[in-house]
C-alpha cells in the first residue's frame, strides 16, 4: 500500500486499536474520491442551491439535457452513470415543474428525446454560470499540466471502476444470480465503452 501524505483532517483521527486491521480511509482511493464528491455535490454549494428548488438528482439531469439536448433518458443515465430509475424519476419531476419538454425521436417511434424549454434554459444558464465560477476556483490549485493529468487519471479510475463492477455483475449472472436492472445497465455501459 502506498503511504499518502496525510491531510490535516486525517491527522485528527487515529486508527482504532479496538479492531484488527482497520481500514485507513485516508489511504483508500474510493473513499477519498467519495469525500471530494460529497464536497462538490451541487446541493452543498449554497449559491447553486439557491438558484432553484431542484434536488441534486434533478439538477444533474437538467444539466445533461441542457448540455446534450435533444437527448434520451438512457443516454443521460450512461453519460452521468445514474441508474435509469433515478433518471426517470428526475425526468418526471422536471416535466411536472415545466422545465423540460419531450420530442419524438426521428429514428425510433417509441423513444422520446428530452429538451429544455425556456424556463428550463433560464435555470440551466444560471446554474452553469455558478458552476463555471466554482470550477475556475477549484482548477486554480492545479497547473495546466496537472489539470490535464488529473482528467486523464479520473478517466482511468472511472473506466477501471466500470470494468470491475461490470465483470463482477457478469460473474454473478454466470453463477445463476438474477441481476437487478442497475447491474444489467453496468454491463451494457461497459460493453458500450469497450466497443
């Protein structure tokens, strides 16, 4: 195991002596990424949270629609790694708030594409401005080279996490287990990324 330079926060906590081989969370990559993710959650940023009544799930779906419209719900799930049920619930809420509209897909009759309406675009642009300002501040701690390396490393970790989860789900299916929908999605996403 690599010895990572401890953060000030991690130095405040000693590993327990009441448990054999405790996990040092400060040297655990998934845990550290989750901590940063918690800090960067849209609802943690007061300025962004005050721009709308949307919860983080709905905000992420709104952002995907605004950035990639017209877009299908399944593509939002794939792009953001949200399960389709979560996306579906967010889409229903955004429709009920009259922030998005649907449009028939030109290739598949039973598929609807999602687009922002004018009200949705207004919120989207307000949120994007706030997110861009925050992003510039966060990126300021990294040089241009470090930022490029960081994005490359994030992509490697994301791809490996997707591979591990998809292979685990595939293995359990081969062992006779009935896979939940989110696990089937992981396999489908991995195949899509690998091709």
